[in-house]
């Protein structure tokens, strides 16, 4: 009887042990299956190594190569750079009588600048007494976007108010993305006697005073590829005797004629240091209120006005309608349509230095 009980207790113990082992094996199998199921559910999903907040901080601290490249936005934000390399190779003219902008570019100490670096270099140039600039420094920097050629690829213009010509004058740089650089492709200056501007589609026009009786106007266009095409230069001379004197005629007498003869000159090619572009002239007659007198018979063929004009040698005069036709033909040849010429003026935004 005792042996039977002992065998029963032993059998029960063995059964308990077997059951415990089976439970452990079952639990291990359950956990293994759960792990595999979780892996299946997340298969193909890119799980970030850090939280979204940590990613943002990392992005701010270490910009990717894409965001650190030269773009208009990075230039404005102070990390990108503009380059004068294209300007120096394609636009800059090195001669004795340089434009204000070319004279300034010749004094730059390097090719590539952030805006703050350029401002620093500009101020050093202006403060150098050997450069003979007006007293002052860069007062403000502004920018605007434009679309030269209307091709959907944006360009930018930077305006620096500074003593480039005189106190509170300005210089503007037209910028275009080229080969992963922001290149300066054109430049011009503004001051009290001359004003130039560029519109949204890249048409550049300007004018100013050459003296008490003479005013000039010029224009051109920046094309989609960043190249500049010359338009024309026109002058208006309200004192005929001044023009006559330039051509060797002194004491030109206009007292016998009524009204005022205003002479216009036109150059559709750009003059260089070695070659003066051809000039053609025309004229109109105005009354004392500057209204055009249109009822003069045979004005350009057989009139007292034309006979007086003919006394000026070597000056090629043509009727005014032909004069205007030459202007229109030149504008057409460079793609300066009425839509381009009439495009919107730019809206500038200030950059905090």
C-alpha cells in the first residue's frame, strides 16, 4: 500500500514537471510568434532613428548639401554667395574712361561674396581716400525677383544704396543662377542726374541730364540666358546752336524762325573706346508751350527749318518718322516687344544686415 502511494506521488510530480515544461515551451513559442508578427507588420516602413523633434534640430544645425548650395534664398539668408566671375569675363570693360560700376568692380578684392562680405568690402573701398568716393558707407541692401525672357526661371536684382557716385546714390546687380553659382550678369548705377531701372521681364531703361539743354536716354534687355543686348542711345538737344558748334558751325542764327527746333540723335550700336557708333539725327519744331507744330509744309524737304539744318555739315538728318522706325526696328531685333517694355516695375524688399 505504501509502495503504491509512493508511486502515485512520484507520477504526480513527474506530471507537474512535464506540464510546467510544456507551459514554458508554449509561452516561448507565443513570444516568438508575436515578434515575427510585429516584424511582418513593419516590413517596408522606414522608421527614423530619432524623433521628429530631434530631426528638426539636426537639420537646423547641419544643413544638407542641397540646402547649403548657392540659391537666391541662401544668398538672402546670408549663407549663399554671389560671384563676379561672369561679369568680369563678359561685361566688364577695362579702359581709361570706365563706367561707375566697372570702376567699382575693378577695386573688388575677390570674385565670390556673401552679402555681408560684399558690404564689408564695399565700405572698405568707399573709406579708402585714394579711391575718391563721397563720404559714407552702404546704407541699405534690397532685393527683388524678376523673370528675364519670361521663361519661368527667376532672376534677382540686388540694390545697394551707397556713395558709389555721390551720397545716397546706388548700384544694382542683376543676378542669375549659372552652373550652381549666383552670377552677376549686369550692373548699373543711379544718382541725382541719372536714373536707370529694370522691369519684371528684364527690359532696362534709363535717362538723365547731360547739361542744361541736353538729355540722354538708353535701353537694353537681359535675355533668358543672362546675356545683355544693347538697344539704343538717344539724345534730345533743345539748343540747336550747341549741336552746330560740335560740328564746327559758330553763331548759328535761328532768330528768323518761329518756334523752337529740338534735335534728336540716335545710335543703335554701342560705341567703344576704339570706335564711335554711327549717329543719325532728326528734329521737331515746338511752340513756346512745348507743343509740336505739325502744320509746317515740306518740313524735311523744302522749308526754312531744313535749309538751316543743311548748314550743319557732316550731320546726317532724316525725317522723324524714319528716325522712329529705326528705333522700332532695333527694339524688335532684340526682342523688346511692347509687352516686354510695358512689363511691371519691380517691388524691392529690404535685407536686414
